[in-house]
């Protein structure tokens, strides 16, 4: 799996923690920054990740900001992206199984690093269930053209 990750200034600390986890899990990732704690605009950093996932260069993306909300809104504006904002393990598992999400958003100001690690690992390891969910994904993606 090839993964892309970025944050804004509000997600820098959690991004470092998640990069450590990805290294521990032997997951190939590219970090799109930012490289400093200077205030930046989260849509710019969301786009760096989502364009790479939408094009197929990366299989999955992880986006982190203060709340995760701005990043998740930005991510879902790119065609081909299904981004879920998750702050619990149940949702992380369900959104892979049911929504086949290809981007995960989290908020550094909302959850601690231990829970974030569990969420990321669960989200990475849970397969899409297919079946009845396939039809729903097709209908979901058809909304992009309306
Ligand atoms: C930045 O202060 C903050 O607005 C951002 O990290 C995020 O929470 C936006 O949704």
C-alpha cells in the first residue's frame, strides 16, 4: 500500500505520531508537510494528498487538522475521494467496510495519540465488505456528476 499524509499547523504533532506508526507498520508513505508550525491553509494541504489518491499514485490518504473537519470537507470536494472524519475505532472500521473510504481525517485537538493510532491501524487493516455496499458506493460516486 502507498499512502500520502499531510496536515495543517493544527495537526503537525499528530501527523508526526502517525508517521511513526506508519514506519512501525512498514507502510510506504509520502509526507506532504507542512515542514514548520507556521499557520497554513488546510485546503492546500488536503489537495496535495487527494490529488495523488484520485490519480491512483497513492492508494490511501490521511489528513489531520485541528478538528479534522476542514480537512474532511476539503477532501470530499475532489472527485474520486471518499473521506471519513473518524474519532473512534468503531467508525474507522465501519467506514472501511461500508464506505470503502480512501482518505481518513482526524483532529489533533479532539483525540489523543493513543486513540489516533488505533483508529489509523484499524482503518488501514479493515477491508471493504463489498456486496450491497458496492451499489451504494456506485450511487455515491454518481452524485459527483450532478
Ligand atoms: C486551524 O486553526 C483550524 O481551523 C484547522 O486546523 C481545522 O480545525 C479546520 O477545520
